[in-house]
C-alpha cells in the first residue's frame, strides 16, 4: 500500500491529481484530472501509457510484478480514471 501511495503522489506531481484507495480487497489509483486533456479522449491509447507508468513505478518501488487494469477512464465517458492494481 505504501508503494501505491507513492505512485499516486508521483502521478499528482505530474498533473493527474491522483490518490490511492482501497475498495473492498481491491487497491486502486484514482486520477481526478488528466494532464493530457482532450488528447486522451481523442486518442485512448494514451491511457495505456498511464497504466504502463503505474506498472513500472510499482515494479520499481515494490520490487515485484504488478498488474494494472483500467476500470474507468475519460475516453470511456467516466468522470475520473480508475486503475486497479494487483501485485
């Protein structure tokens, strides 16, 4: 969980306004702002870059493999972006 909070802080520092939360047994990163703006809506592949950053940062901090799955995103019509993390 500490690594997840560190990743959320790093994303916030880069304009994502992110926080970590636990929903039942699931750990999530919620980004309330996307620094890519409309570009992410027009080109959803940008969201894959976001998941890759989360996965890479967690691997570096946690020292193991982590899976990052997109649960909600601006291109899907959601208000925020939510990434589920398993590791």
